[in-house]
């Protein structure tokens, strides 16, 4: 669908600008007119797909959560100290070391100086600011609590950044071991083993089965490595295309949730993120249905995404949130139980934060436990492969020495 950049005036004469998608210029003009915007300029900039591809390949990209959190907290501090919004934006733009953030905040300030609102300016940069961020800013502006809203946003973004860094730190050692071990095995099979197996072939005697297996494997890899590489690339392409289809995404996400160890870990991570996101939105004054919709769009797993979609429909029909979550039969029971307690006591946000804290703690414990099993298992596998290679090489040499003895 084509994407358009527009400039115009609202009914009060204030300047408006941003991006919008539509089937054509006429449809976009009518859509903006229905929103009370009278166009002064409309320019087609491409398609949503082209824009997504440009983001992916580096023309534009999302900021790391830590950098966005730091800028948001700085903005909150400046606004809380009494600075005007445009001055606060100018200060953040000048003091940040992130080029993308500097450029973006300068554009946002320009929009605000021209009379636009902050959330409208952020909407034009959805590749950087998620829907959660934009909607909370809008609520903060409407309620006159923008500085407090930004503090909540900073807390939320920092908690997400901490969680992500903990996961990355926990996975760093196993990934390093895998890379080093794979490099050692490739070196052995490419440079060392072929020379040794050629010497073993010259022995005029029957070779033991481990040695024969090693020679066969080495010959196959040396002659058909390109075929293995081609099959691997084809498999990855087919898997990616299947994963990108609606049915394939749903099927693979379901398999991920059912996977031993990793499935439970994925569920804990997603549940914690959903609970903290929903709690943060509700605490900022975003309505429940809109909060559920925003939280749903932040879930990477399609199965859980559809579950929240069903929950939203049940709440919209008059059901309560706890019952809808329980009926989904996807999320851990504690989420529905504490949600019910929060709805009864009027402290839903507090209970959702408690759920998030609990599952983030369980995620750390689960990862620690999983890695404590994974590390010796990797050592055992690598040691087993190297041991087999050494045995296959030494057996014929040992048998030959016995024959000469």
C-alpha cells in the first residue's frame, strides 16, 4: 500500500504533518479530511514494504532500548524541572551521542515549535518509537502529566533493556563455546584428518570400523562439502518462507512453546513482558481495551498474540480480564490468579507488576538451571567427537605396532 507524507492545517489553524498509508491520493485526502486535517501538501514516499526493507537494511532502524530509556528519562527530568517542551527536546538533541536520536529529536522539536503535539511528532517516527511509547505520551499530554508519564516510560524501557542484557549475557558463553568447538572441528576435518587418513590408507591391513567410518566421512566432506552447503542454504530459505507465511508462523510458534526447556523459558519471558507492558499502560491511564491491543502487538509469538486477541474480544463483550486469561489456557495460571485479585481489590496495575517481577525472576532461575545443564552437555559432545577422532587414528597405529612386535 502506498505511503504518503502530508502537511496541512487543522480546524483551529494549527500545522499538522506526518505519514499515512492509503490506496491512493484521493483516499488519503478523504481520510485526513475526516480527521479534521486540510491538506496543503501531499507527497507519495513509497510503500510500507519498501519502508520496512529500508529500516531492515540500515536506512533507518530502531534505537536500542537502553539509549531510548536514557533519552526519555532525561526528557522527564527536564520537564519536571520546569523547562518548556521545545527547550527539553533541544537539550536532549544536543547532548545525545546517538546520531539517529539527535536527528530525530531535532525533527520532533521542529514539529512542536510549529504548533504540533509531541505524540503527533512521534507518530511520524514509528520506526523508532513503538506504539506503547506514542500512546502513553498522548495520555500524558491529554492529562497534563507528561513528565510523570515519561518517568514511567523510562522505568519500563530500562526494565526491558535489563532483561534483554541478562538473556544475552547468559547466552554469550554457550554461543562462544559452540563457535570455538565448531572451528576446532572444521580445522581438524579440513587440514589434519585428511593427511592422517591418507597415511592410514597406505597400511596394508584391515582397518578397524571407527577408522573406516572416519575415512568415509572425511572423503565425503572433502568432495561434497559444496552440496551440504547448498542443501543448508535451501533448507534455510524454505524454512524462512514457511515461517513468514501465516500458517507457518503459527505452527512454528506453537512448536517453540512445546519445546523442552526452551518452550517454558519463552513462555515466561513473553508473559513477563505482557504483564509489565499492560501494567505500565494502565498505570498511565490508557484504557484497558487499547492497552490489550498495544500489548498484543508487542508479543513476538503468534500463538500468544492470538490468545490476547481472543481475550480482548471477551473483555469487549463484557467479560472480566482474569476469566478471559484463564479461558485462554495458554498463559501460566498465576497471571489469571493475580489479575483476578487485582480486579477485586482495584490494584490491577500493582498485581500485573508483581506478575512481571515474579516471571522475570523465574526466567533468570530457569536460564541459570538450563545453562548449568547445557555447558557440561556441550563439553561432553565436543569431547566425544574429538575422542572418536583420536580413537579412529590411534587404533590402526596401535594394531600395527602389535603386529610388528
